[in-house]
C-alpha cells in the first residue's frame, strides 16, 4: 500500500516468484481451469475495489477506504505476477496466458483502473487543474484526458476497440511520466502510470500472440517487435504532443512552472 515504484515492482516480483515456486504443483491443473480461477479472482477484487471507491466518496474520512483500495491493488499486482510465475513452469504457458478468459481479466483490471482514475480527476478538478496549469497544460486538456481515459476504459472491454484503446491509454500514461520528469517530480509520483504501462505492455504482447481464426500463429519475436515499435511510437507521440500543448495550450504565466509534490 506504499505508493512507491520499488514497492509496486516488489509486489509483482514476489507474486512471480511465488508462482514459479508453486508452478510444479500446479502443472497438473488444466490451463482452462487456471484461467477461470484467475478471472474469478480478478472480478471479485474489482467489485471489492469499486465498493471501496464508492464508500470513500460517501464517507467523511476517505483515508481508511484509500488503504482498503490500495490493499486490493496490491493483491491484484501480486496475482498478476503469480500468473506469469505459474506460466513459466508450464509446457502450455502460451496457451494459459493467451486464453481468452485471462485476456478478458486483464482488460477488466485495466478498464476499472482507468475508470477510477478518470472519476478521481473529475472529482478533484481544482487540484488537478492546478497541477495541469503548473505543468503548462490547459484546463480543456485536463477535461480531454478525463474523457479519453473513460472512453479508453470502455474500449478495453470491446474486442474490436482493444488495440486503439491500448495505444491511446499508453500515450496518456507515457505523457504522465514525461510530465513528471519535466516538472522535476520524484519518480514515485509516476508509480500509478508505470504500473499501468507494465500491464498495458503485457496485455499488448499477449493480445498479439493470441490465437485467431484464419490467421497464422504469430511468433513471440514478431509480437515483441510489433509491441516495441508501437511503444516507441507512443513515447514519441506523448513527448511531441506534450511539447506542443505546453507551447500553445496554456497561458504564458503558467508555462514552464513545476509542481513538486
């Protein structure tokens, strides 16, 4: 629940290690059964997180519910690592990780997270508006980001819109990281964005590797190359777009101001 990059990575690594150690025992379980278990666990966690988010909005003191939501996020990150650890010890690792149920579970986690992020920004417009202004962006751009994250979350749940949604949300998250870097903010201010980028990258690779009717099976190398190229394009778009928006989209007196949090 400590909002730090090293903590986030440590939770996922512990899950990965636990999955690897347990992988031999779980090797006899069918991949379809593991996929359904992962989906059910993720779905339950997201329902609990939604309840915690709603309770935090209604409660006079949000902090306890923030801890609950953070704990659920930690469990989700652990299970994310656990899945890949289990897959590493299986002969059918690709079958497990590209199972439609597993991919749907990953999409659900990302969709819920971006919905919460969009709602959080919308409910704290004054504070977020100040941050955007001091980062050199306009209030209109903040509203655009809120709408983009909400629509991107919806797109992740629609099979035909998954790829554009992933690309758009990746640009958004790279833009957030680059903005914090430009502001001189500590790396931990980018923890949320980095965590989401890890999940988007994993989903992108597995989505490219998934079996598709009427198409030859993609190789791991080909999929990695395609996702790497898309990632570099997202970074360039985020960096270039950020520079343009800072130059044209904000009043001169706020441009170039940093916010240290």
